[in-house]
C-alpha cells in the first residue's frame, strides 16, 4: 500500500463528501489537505508546478502534481476491487472528463449553498 497526498480546494460539505467517498473507495493510505492548510505551501515549494494556483483537486504522485480528471483517474487505480468497474468512465477522452470536472466545480453550490469556494452569488 502506498500513500498519496491529495489537496482539495475547499472545506464545504461537497468537498467533505468527496473526501469521505475517496477514503471509502481508495485502498491506499490517503493524506488529504485543504488548499488553505499551512502544509500545502511547503508542498508547493517541494513539488513546483503551475497547477498549484488552479481550483482543482491535486494529487502528488512521485515528483509531479496531477489535477482534475487525471488525478481522479490515477486515484481510481488504487480503488478497492468492488469499485474498479467505475474506471470505465476514464476511457473517455481527458478533454471530455476535464470538461465534466469544470462543470461540476463551479456548480458545487447546486448540492450545497454554503461552499466556501463557490457560492450562488458567484454564478451571477
């Protein structure tokens, strides 16, 4: 079992729900940090990438930072056996998956009106 560092961009209920799902389906150890945690700035220095400024899930894998659908696809490789059929979605082109991710990210308020990153006022 390997350990992964995952950086999420908020601490709203949608983000916390996503974290609970990740912890449930991933068989590896996960270290999950919020973007505003003090340890993230150390990670930014240790693993330089242009992706740190993006509002996206970030996965530190070896010496690189993966974001959006690529990060989720890599995490799904570590999913428990029962969840492996979900990987079929990642046969879609990365551009399609990232477009789906980009739609969900600004629409998080649809699931919860109190997201610390995106609120209904941002939609106007």
